[in-house]
C-alpha cells in the first residue's frame, strides 16, 4: 500500500533540496562585496613625542572584511551610525596585527584616539601635520553619499612609551588585508629627518633606527641568501671553478670578481648608476652573456688563471649592478649606516661564494676522477651551462628590445661624479695591468726554474 507514495515522496525531497541549494546561492550574493581585495595600499605615520607614540593609519575600508557597515537603503554608508563600528574594526584588523617595540620591549595595545571615514580624493595624508589636522577637524557631513567599498578609514592610535629618544621597531603584519598589500610608512623621530619605508606583504621586524651592528648582521644575511638563491650567479661560479679546482688558482679570480662587483654595487647605491628603465634588463642580459662566454671559453680550452681573473673582474662590474637591483628595496632598512650595510652585504656574498666553492670543488674532483675524464667532463658541463645561458640571454634581449633607449641627461654634479669614477676606473685598470705583469713574470720564473731543475736532473 505504501509503494505508490514513494515516488511522490522522493520528488518532494528533491524539490526541497533544490530550494535549499537555490537559497544558499542567493545568500552568497551579499558576501561578494566582502571578497579579498587584490591590491591594498596602507599609508601610515609613526611619531614618538614625549611619553607617547602616535601611529596614524589610512586603509581602504573594503580591506576590513567580515564587518557589516551600516548603510542607507540607497546603498550609501550611514555616516551617523558607522562611527560606532570603526574603533572595533580598527583594533580587530589593524592594531591587533601591528607589533611595536621600544628597544626590545613590546609596547602594549594602543588606545584608539579617533577614527573617521575619508573620501578617496582626500589628500590629507601628504604630511603628518595635515593628517593630524584632518583627524582633529570636522568629520564628513552626514548627507555625504559614499559607497562603503570606495571609502577610506583613518585611524589615530596612541601607544605609551618611556622616551621619544628610544630606538623603535615595528612588525606590520598587515598582509592579510589583501592579496597584495603595499605599506608606506613614514617615521618622524624627534630632531631628525623623516625616514620613509615602503614594503610589500609581511617584511618581518623592521628596525626604524638600527645600530650599526644590527644593520651589518641583517645585510650579511641578505648577501648570503642572495648568492645561494641566485641561479645565474651560481652558474657563473661554476664556470669559474670547472677548469680550476685548486684554491690557489681560484683566489685571484674570486678576489677580482669581488672587488669589481663591490665597486659597482656601492656606486649604484649612491645613485651613480643610470636610472633609465632599460638599464636593469640590459644588465640582466649582460649577466647571461657573461655566463655564456665563460662556458664557451671552458669548452674551447683557452682559459688560464691570468686571463680568467681579468675577465672575472670585467664581468664582476656587471654582476655588481645585478646585486644592486636585489638591494634596491632593502637599503631603506639600513638607516644611517648605508656604507656599513653595503660592505656587510658584500661580506655575506663572499661567505656564500666560499660555501659554494667548498662544495663545488670536491664534487667536481670526484666527478672528473671516477666518472668522466677531465677534458670531456669540462666540455659536457660547460655545454649544459652554455645552453641554459643562451636561452636566458635570448629571453632577456627580447625583454630589453621592448624598451626605448635614450641617453640620460646629466647635470654638472653628475658629470663631475662620473669623471671621478672614470678616474678611479683608469687607476684600477692600471693596477690590474701591473698585477697581470707580476703574475706573468712569476709564471715565467716558475717555468724557467722547472726547466732548469729538469735539465739538472737529466
């Protein structure tokens, strides 16, 4: 008796399920406005004064998700009721993820002194004084029509501190605000110039006024990591090592490379390198060409210690500019210790190179002794490197061809600086020539002594 009712019951269940699925899709519609934004720019000022530290922050309101901002029926923000929501939203999405330190002591949670909605066209954040006046001034009229996902949120946080002369650090963990978060931070220490920082994502702990040893340690780590993560620099080192696997032969080669890239790295850090858009892709193409040249020279078999260290010096000048591109965003963390940071970065690079050489030399010795003959192994390895470098070079040349070359316009001060560096290069070229004569003479004397000893033995 129950069987005829079963199909009807199943149809009712399917209909109810379809209704529930449809309702679920409809309920998702309001959440579309709370999707994670693609690009978020956070602007901030940090200023210690007396026994307090003021942090002013401006962030797009749509970066503060999972919060219901009151709206009018027409879809505009209800400015009369939104002020009650903003302090908790600022704490939940901003101050809870910003860690500030006075020395090594983490500061307590701040007070929210003021919050307000700003128009996207507002330019108060161009200076600390203007933004402070904006926060202290009148708020937007209640009849202002602004959609919530186009509004900006301005917040004034206050932290208690012991002294405005302390050394401060900040860890802005604001990467959760969007898929790509760029934070612009301007630090205003008392009696000093404004220090500007710009970083993407979560940069970790930033020391706003580091001591020299703190900056040095940070940049030694950066240099060490950069040489280990840079595939092109590792291949260049491999090309250096393949024909010369003796430490005595590699010392002048690596030293020449180190001196050369240190020069151009420091010059670039002091804004003595071209700032045209075509310059970075040109350097990247030349780096690939240097690897290709070294690999081909290994294949041909014309590499000698005397020839190789001079070529390493010339290519080191190019690689130094490549190192400077990696440092471009991190030099802002050097504080007042720019030269110390640059030299420390070079120390880190050299430590990384020594580690790579210490690993490469025994591996190549074992390979050439037990697996393949030295000459054949040199050709095979160099051919693989040359093939890789060729593809890199063609890709980078294609990228370079998309830029329009224009000669940079130089001021009188830049011309004077350029002449100074040309003088240094001429002096270094003379030094290289003298050193090459010394090495050549030593090689002739050693070969003469060997011939005499062989004749005496005969």
